[in-house]
C-alpha cells in the first residue's frame, strides 16, 4: 500500500481544512475539545454547511449526488474534520438510509428522499432495536399489517438515537409472522409526524438526551414508503449494518482521543511530576496509539475494496470490535490519568449552560461521564459477541 499522498490529495486536505475553519462554529469546536455536549444546532448548522458544499453525502457516488471521492479523499476528509474539532456527522441519513434508498429503492423514492438527505434539510433516525430484540434483531415484533395501499404499524423501538430530532424514521417491521424470522421482515420509511408516533426520552448516565423509546400505535404508512419487496427487509438491514459497523470504528475520533491523552499527560499537576514523565503510563499511550494505527490500516483495506466496486462485507465486524474496544480503552486510560478527580461525578459540567464549578483540572469533569457512556459502544450496531460469531462463521469459515 502506497501511503504517500499525491499533490492533488494534499491540496484536497488543505481545501477541507480551510472549509472547516471558515464554516465550523468556534463554540461548536470548543465543545468538541472540552468534551461538552452538542445541541441540535451544533449538528444541523454544520451538516447544512456540508450539504451546501456537496460534502455531507461524501460516501455517495456522483450518480446519486455525492462527490464521487476516491478512498484517499474520504480518508483525508474524515481525519481533517476530526483534527479541526468538527462534530460527528449524524449517520442515519447520509451513511445509512441514503445508501439503502439508492441501492434498493425505486426511481421515485430516490427522487423523493435523497435530496433532503444530501442537504440535511431532513433528519433521520433508525428504528431497529426493540425490547427483547437488540442483538437478536431478527426477533423483532413490531407488526405492519397491509390494509389497501397502506400498512398499519404497531410496536415499539428503543435506544433510538436522535428520534426527538428526527423528521423520518426507517424501520424494520414484521409483515409476515408465519415466515422464518429473517424472511418475514420489511423495510419501511415512516414520517415522524404521522399520528400514532410517540417519542419518549431516555436520559443516559452522562446526562445527555441522545436516545429514546419510540411507540407506534396504529401508524398508517403508505406502501410506497416500503424499500424493496415485502419480506426483503433483512437484505436491506444487512447492507445497512455493514455500513454502520464500518462507521463505528471511528478511527479519526480515536486518534484525537490519543492526542488528548498526551495533552493530559503533559498537564502540570498540583504537586510532583507529570504523567508524561511516568514511563509506565506513556507506554500505555504508545500501545494504544499503535492499536489505533493498526485499526486504521484495516479500515483502509476495507475502503480499498469498496473503491474497486465492492461493498462492506462481514470482515467489517472486526473493525467494529476493535474500534469499540479502543474507544473504551481511551476512556479507561483517561480515568486513570485524572485519578481521584474522576470520583466527583459531574455530568452537568458537560452542558454549555452549566453553573457547576469543576472539581480538579478542566479536563477532569468529562472523564467519568464519558467512561460510563462509552460502555455502550461494544453493544450498539450489534454486540461484539455477535460480531465475533459473524467473523467466525462468515470470515474464518469455522
């Protein structure tokens, strides 16, 4: 693999950096580096700026309104934005349902839904997990019964990220209860303003409102909003989950996390030497840095396959496993670095309008809330135990 950048790629990275510095709000950037929570405007204003530039749907081919970037451009784009402190693009529209629509949808569906995703004028959320059907997703029970040219949908989705901001939700629903589990599922697009849709917040341990319960009570959904044929929802779901697991690796964010750890290690303590002078601690950071670099090489290999016309395969489960483990290790090592100042649990400090006084150095308050919140990374997108089974069966053939 040739890791040397061509002049045009260096120029591209400079263009992305200049764009970020001209369009990213200083307040939003400050939240990134301080560990504070973003609000809706932080995400939406940034994503609309990317949309106006034609860069929000940066993974899409030119045919469907994307920039048609090569693997190196995608890699540089993600890394430069992470370095500049940009918030993560909410993936449900541009990285999840958008590719499902342009791969499996009709021409009418592409024309109707893709423009709003590309511009971030329409926000999406994901209706997959249910009580009792998380890692065992095929056991979902939300039911859609055909009634003329509509489905009547009843059920509950949970852990639905950003449903309180969403204009639309893409849902897996059971349309044939008598078929085998995977064969009786369909993929529906549901307007969140439809009567019968109720969103109830779930507040996480870090104090943030990111996830929700979504209740569907006799929700009327046009058959025209079904992607693919009835009973083919599992095919769409597997395609989408492969893209999701590739994104969960979050290599650029982990690289930023390693840099943050080094900054914490160099910070002057109240008494004694810095952690940067402790060879045992610096060895742990170095080991973590090497793990991130190895993960990055694996991600580049997957992107190279996609650049040749392939789609993410079961091997991306390894990226999800290692990526989530590395993210958790960064939060663990941060807790170790903060030491006793991690004990005062201050999730309120992560909000912009907080009046709390931090206990310890400025980098201390986010340590414990982020540690607890990142316990979820090895679960969402399919638990790591499930991913190991996928790798064993689909990659290693065991």
